[in-house]
C-alpha cells in the first residue's frame, strides 16, 4: 500500500454473494454540472447502508460509486465495524 492511499487496511480478493440495502433519507446539495442525460451533484450528508454477507449484517456508508464498462457499478463502502475475511 502506498503512502498516498487513504485505505486503513490491506485489500484481498474476496467474492461472495452480498446484498446492500439503502437507508431512507435525503441529501442536500447543489449541481456542479449538467447535461440532457445526467447531473453531477455535490452534496452534504451521508448515504447509509446495511450490507448482508454470509448471514451477518454490517452498517456503513457509501463513499464512491463508479460505473463499469459492462454496465455494472462498483460501490465502495466504509464499514462501521471490521469485516472478518
């Protein structure tokens, strides 16, 4: 891990079925830019989530969502409690 990375712990390849539930609520903010088919929004607040993995639940927040070439999306989460691999 390089000194420029913000990660608190080392990453490992780990593929398991996972469900992510979004908590109800809303965010306030403002648009940064716009097109006919999308908006970039700068917001305040957090998007809280509950993740279900292997019969256990973990709470945390969404820190990044990044579209993939194949049409899927990567979701980066910051968990409140450690996830045991």
